[in-house]
C-alpha cells in the first residue's frame, strides 16, 4: 500500500485595484474619501441639531391654538379665512389688541374667539371700536359684555334652518348646531327652536353683535358639512374688511392669572452657554481625532495557505467529536472520486457502478467491492482503522492493475 502524494499548497492570488471585487466581499474606501465622509457626517449632524432647535423654538401653524385662522389642522379656521379672501373680503390676522384697535374703523368686522386673557375694560374698548363683532366661541362673559343673552342648557336639535328674518341667512340652508343660547331683550335668535338658538344677533344703530359656536360649525373639519360654509360667509363677510384678533397670554393685561411660561423662560440662563460650549468642544474634538479615521493595520497579500492545514484541521475536529461514521464517509467519498477518475468514469458516477468497475479491473468478487464502497459505515474508531486500510488497499490494487494494463503490449 502506497500513501497518496501530498497535495500542492494552495496559493491565494493578489487582488489589485484593476481586478473586479469578488462577489460577497467589501470594497475598501480610500483613506482620503473616508475622512471626507467623516467630515460630511459631522456637518450634517450639526445642521440637524441646529434645525431641530429652530423648529422647536419657532411656533408653527400646527402648534397654534384651536379656532386660529392660520391653523390648517382640524380645529383651526384657516379654510374659512381662505373662503372669505376668495369672496373679495380682506382678512387681517392680528395677535395684538393694540394693533387690532388701530386697524378697526366703521367698515370692519372684528372676529375673535373668547378673549379670556383680557380684562372686561380691554374687551369693551376693543369691541366699541368695531362696527360689527362676531364671537366664534361660546363664552358666558362675552354674552354678558355684548348684552346678547345667556347659555341654553337644553339639547340641540339634529338639524335646523334659520327660522329668523335676517336676510343674509336666507340661503344658508340647514345646520347641525352645537351650543345653544337664550336670546336677551331685543336680540334675534336664529337656527334653533323654543329652547335655544345656535346664533344670536343684535343690531342697533348700524352696529351688529353676533355669537356662534364655531367649534361645532366653522372649523376646518366641519366647514364642508351642510350649510356651515354659507353661515360663516353670512356672519363674517358682510363688510369688505375683517380684523381677526387672536387672543393670547402674551397680549394679556390681567394680573390675576398665571401666564404659562415657555421652556426658554423656565431654563436657567447658564444652560444656553453650556450647550454652545459643548457644541464647540465636540467640533474641536472631531477636528482633533479626524486625522485618525481609517484602518490601523494593513495586511500584506498574497498569503500562502497549505492544503494540509485544512485537512489536518478537519481531521482534528472529527476526532474531537468522536464521529467515526462521519470520518468513514469522508474517506469513502474521497476513495470513490479517485477510483472513478482512475477507471474513466464520471466524477458523480453511482457508487455501485464504481464498485463493479473496480471489481472487474482487479478481478475480484463484485459483492465484496460493493460491501466496501456502498455498505454500512463503521461506527467506532476501532472499526474505522481497518476500514480505511481496506479502502487504501483497493485503490492501490486498482492503480497497480491499471499500470500493468498500460505497460502490456
């Protein structure tokens, strides 16, 4: 029995930049490009932090209160303001009572929600300067100040029509009222029944005062229902100019209420300098450490790996697992491949056909060769050694017979 010659060492080819990258491998980025990408990442991060700070500090339309004419959300009234502008009415949104009083004249309509941050004197001064006043939210105090009536605590009917002699309500149709009101003396009640009305209107000396529950009728999500849009135009669009005053705590003249403080008001004064110093420190640290971006160790190629190392490694793993059957299967697979090549058969030839061809070549019983190449595998190390020896003897016999056949004339 002769031992098989050792396999030639496998040599890993050197990969150059001109060669395409092998499938499944990572393409290395040059160091200069990697450093540039690092700087881009730092700049993008700083810009993101600055943008987030600006967005958090600046009020947006979505953050404004409900019934705001510049709020596009469901609770805002931006849609009604846009419809008024499309009908030729000039709509000025103001957030200061001083500015609102300055713009009011005999041809303007003052529109506002409940001005709870203002005192009664400030509200009266503001409403007296306007020819028409439309309150778009329910307020017991404003009902008293405008002398319109009081709350009605009965349930609202499902749908109602105008039911009054106000000409601008003739083409409104029906609405589904929200809060109902009880009219005072000389006040016209519209869109209701005997228990209350959704709209109260008082007209004296060419001056009109009106109140409606805009939350249920005039917001962006309710304006397209029934005759709500027509009602909004009839109430707010009677004059060519609308001053829409939006009350806020910043414009309050009251001293008996606690004005909510913003995050900037609650933050100590040293926080902002510390944040700026931290950002500057982070930028300097990025500059200081940026030169060290990239790999620390470079491996020299090519690398020579002996084929025997893989064989010995697999053998040690099999021996450690004490899996004799797996080792025998590997030995028999190698023997079948070499015998098929020696006998001129296909590389994936059936083991039975390889066994028959080997038996015919060395002139022995086919059953013995089939038992060796297709039979049961040994299950212990004690049986594995003689099994490996018989495989080696079979290969040696086939090789010897083939050599004799080739040398004979």
